[in-house]
C-alpha cells in the first residue's frame, strides 16, 4: 500500500441526508479520509468539485437534476471516484467510467474498507480516469462519455440544455458559450476540451472559435477562395475555416446544397 503524507480530501455527494450521515459515520474512524464537504445534488457537486478539488468523491448516481454520471462529464477537476447507490443496474456503466469502486446501499463497513484499499493502491496521477474527459482517444467508452446534456449557471439559476436544442458552441473573449433558439449560456469548457466530449456524428468543429450542431445547418454558402459559410436554423451565419471545409462537406453531403 502506498503511504500517504496526508489524508484524502473527500467530498460526499448524495441527495439523501440520512445516506450522507451514515457514510460520514462509517468513515470517521478511517484515518486516511478527511471529509471536507458534502453536496445534496449534482449542481452543488459541480461547484464544490471544481472549487475545492477533492482527492476522492463518494458519488450517488440517481439524483434530481443531473445524475452522478453527468456530474463526472461536466467537471474539469477529476478526483478518484467511488459510486454509492441503491441500484445495482448501473454497475457496468459505472466501471466503464473507470470508477475505483461501486458500493451498494446500505453500505457495510467491510465493503467500504475494501474500496479505500483500492484507492490507496492505484496510481495517483489519475491517468486511468482520462477516458472520461477524452472519449475521442478512447472510442470504446464513447457511448458513456459523450455529453448529452449541458449544464450552465447564470446568477443563482442552473440551466440544463438537451443535446438536440444546441445550435452552436462558440468562444468569445475569455468565455465559451452555448446557443439555443432562446438564449446564450456561458459554459465551463474551452472549445478544445468540449470537442472531445461531443458526439462527432452530431457536432463538428468548423472554426477555431465555433462548433456547430450538424442538424441545425440549413445551408452552406461558398464565399470564394475555398471558404464556406453555414446558415444555421436560427438564421445566424458562421464562417467555416478552410481546414474544416472538406470535413463539413463530407458530413453534410446530400443534405445541404452549396
């Protein structure tokens, strides 16, 4: 077992208060664990994970708003993950995300100790969890890893945008945005990072500052000198860089006319 110089800074995420209390009770005698915070839903988890950057996450799966799998897709900081749930049907999907372990409720102390032993024996560089963030380099996990819903926050309100409502992702100044027919939302990704999380059959990078939803492309216009422009479903236009033009034509051949 690897000897640690400090405790594992740990975050508990569960929408059931009694489940959080029970887990804290179980881990209180484990000297390698320090509970630094707890979240009552996926939205709270997003803020706490990226701000506190815990080493370890006890993560419930079924929660209102966004579930545990979606939490992992949305965060930029990746802690080690132990899923906690009352349902065994998610086990395969959980291990496809390369979580450290999967604990069924009610959690037994012996089973928890086994999970912590696993945490203490793995490579702390987190290289084994990289597929969650980069499904393009790990296509065998793409069905699990592609983002299908996008979470953003404006003021105190959280917004969830379904995949089929997205028209365009774009970068402007220091922020990245998601555009729908109704609004533009700031998202917590760079376009480079986001590109690896999107289904390539539904989204395409067309410019260093833009990714379009292919189903939202209404027309393609030639702008001369090998340059293209797409007209999107909301009437807006987006320039296409020469380097992306051939791929765009290939994707939309027979769907749109130049």
